[in-house]
C-alpha cells in the first residue's frame, strides 16, 4: 500500500510559483492496478517522482509500506561509459538484491545479447529502455511506477512486458500515468484523473474518460 | 526499519558507489588502478630529483624521501578530498534518480576511495623506502594516522561546504582553484615550521593544511617535534565547515532534485 497525504508541489517560474500539485490525497491499495490520466504538463510525472521518493513534496507526506520501483519508461540513471552488465550489477547492489541472479535475468529479459557487455552509450533509445525495464523486472518490486509504457521498445517487447506484469499480478501492482486512455484500459483496474493539480478518483474508466474529455 | 538495517543499507549503497566510481575512473581493467598509484609516486620522484640536484640539505636528520612523502601525501589528501567532494554531486547527478541514493552518499563514496588510494600510496612508498634503508622507524603511529586523517577530513569538510554553496553560485568553481594553488607552496612541502623565522611562522600557521603536515612529520620522525601544531585550531576548521556544509546541503537539497 502507498498512501499520499495532502501532497503539494510548486515550481518557481519567472513570475511567482507554478502550483503543479494541489493538496493531493489518495490511497493506492495493494494488488490493484491504478491508472492516472492527465494531459501533458499536468504534473503526472512529478506525482510519480514524488511517489518514488526522488523528489520531496513542499507539503504533505508519502507512506510506503511496500517496495516501490523507480519510475519506469524513462531510461535515465545509467552511466554511459559502463556496460549494461555493470549498470545492472550496480543497481542490484543498491537494492540489496542477489547480484548474479539479477544480472542473468536482465540479460535474458532485455534480449540485448552481446550488447549487454557493451557500454550503454552505444545503445539506441529503445535498447536503453529495454535494459531499464528488464532490470526493474529482475529486482522484484511490489509496486511498479510506470511513466508512459508505450515508450518501451517495439511491439513484441511490449507484449512481453504486458505478459510479465500479468504473471506477477499476485505479487506486484502497477501505478501507471499516461495521457492515453487506451494504455490505461489495458493495464488498470481503476483510474484517477489529474486536472489542474487536483487528483480525482473515478468509479469507472468510462467516468474517467468523461471527466478527462470535459476538462 | 530499525537503525541497524538502515545503516546496513547505507553501507551497501556506499559500497556499490565506490565500486562504480573506481570502475568509471580507472577503467575496466584492474590494472587501471595502478595509474592512481603511479601519479603520486611520480610526484615524489620529481621532488627527489629537484632536492638531489640542488643539493638541498635537510634539518633534524630527515632523509629526502621521507621528508617529501610526509609532505606530499597529507597535502594530496587535502587537495583530492576537496576536489572530489566538490565535484561529487554534479558528476553523478543522474544517480539521484534512484530514491535511496542521496547527495551525501555520493560525497562519502568518493572520499573513501580517495583516502584509501592515497593511504595505500603512503604505505607503499614508506614501506619500500624502509626496506631499502633496512629499518622502519615510526615515532608515533597514532599522531601519524591522526595527521593523515585530519588532512582528509579538512578537505572533505571544505569540499562539502563549497559543493553545497556551488548550488547557489557558480563562482565557487572558479575561485577554489585560484585560492588553493598557493597552498602548494605554504603547506610545508618544502620546509618545516621549526626552521622558519618567527614572523613567517606566525603568518604561515594560519594555514590549517600546514598543521596536518606537521602532525604527520611529528609522528614519523623521532628527531622532529612539531611544537607549533594547534590541534583545537585545526579541529575548529573541520567542525565549523562540516557543520556549515551539512546545514547548507539541507537547504540546497531541493534545488538538486532532478527537474
């Protein structure tokens, strides 16, 4: 379970502050996949980073009772001069995971083959995100935070990701942010809409669609 | 989470960062680390050449190699820890992407690697030199180790403070090299405090690095007693800048977040 309590966040702008998140409270229950729908620049990614603990909110607090992933779909956090394997081992170590097991799993899942042993700077964007995704699957989080799953790899790899999530439904759940209702329909049981810095939980995905389109 | 597991997780992260840092800095080969050892060794050799050919005589029965090494290593410890902690955060900003890694971890990891490397160099040079002389004379190991440790802590505390300050103003990055360069000449690499005339001595003793070098020499040489070392003075530098650095890091933390 993750609980957000009265989260607010603002960024300084040229004139005054831009309030991105305005007093957001929501409980994400264990075992339920939740989608957050919002337009570009509505604060979805900021919310996800705060849930992950990368950014601190200006006010409010996040309570995490489970192991939460970093925001997936964004392939930052790799060092270009190190190989895929070395980056994998590093991340396994900081999460206190079994290093050889994680390394083997990531090699297998990412389908990078020999590129796994090449510096990450030689990778294409797609390869990077494949590695990032494989790595997050290898570490076994209870909650996966996903930013725009559509960005990850080609069609067969996307199917593979979807299957991987389906397999671990018992153990892990997903919080997905997207501006695309279709993606959320595929992955999530329920949906919330982020409009003007406020998060509203919807009873059904159809209701989310209505609110999203009305805004 | 109990404090025990928290500390363990922290150590795990710092260990991973040290491994990663040594990999990126010294290259993929284990041999790359040798370069880290060779650089200070080269320094010592250069100085040895200068001292030898200018026929400089040393006071207090010191031999050239020990004199140079006891000066260079604490100086380098100070300079490297300062430089490393100054750059630790900008160079590894991408790592703040992982929520459990905080800016301070980056600084600690780099410091540990640097201190271990230079301590190893010190042991190698002095060990080899003692083997060559056929005797190992350490006057006071505790004072020696304290001198080396305090030099590292001094660099680290200044580095911590200025790295946090550089979040606010980029001027820091330009000023530090300008200010730290003269330290090379006034930190006792070429002289001991006891042989200085009183006026010069009073002036140069404002420099905290000189106190560290003096401590190391006091600890190493039986014939040398660093009567002018002012430990409370040195410690107030370290404590003062560590405190200010940690406060400033707290304040700067928000600005460091990935945007």
